[in-house]
């Protein structure tokens, strides 16, 4: 498999096989959030989630409470803040 070009490691929105169960085991529970919110978060790739984590203003509904817990768990399941993504989005 060819290595991605620097800063282009975002591979889309699906969690790799088995990661959903790892999320449940790591956090000791399933997340109780509305299906429409879950669908929005699940549709975001690693790059989009990284932008949310870094730049979302305080109080952003997707980053608060149970929604935020799920968003962060999904972000970590996709690989978290990879160096290439961090450099690509800047500060």
C-alpha cells in the first residue's frame, strides 16, 4: 500500500472494523445520543473531527456532554490527532 501524501491521511468517515466495539470497551458504555446527531458525527472523517476538536467554540452542541464524549471517542478510534493532520490544519 502506498503511503499517503503528507497531510492527506484522512480516509473518510467509517470506523475500521472492530473499532466500534473497542470504543464501547474503552469507555465502558454505549453512548446515548440522538440518531441524527450520531449520523452527523459518524459522517465526519478524521480531518473534520480534528478541525472540530481544535477550533470549535466553547458551547458547540456537538462538543458538549454525551455528544462530545461520542465525538471524541470516534475521533480517537479513527486515529486521533495525527501529526500530518495537525500540521495541515494549523492553529
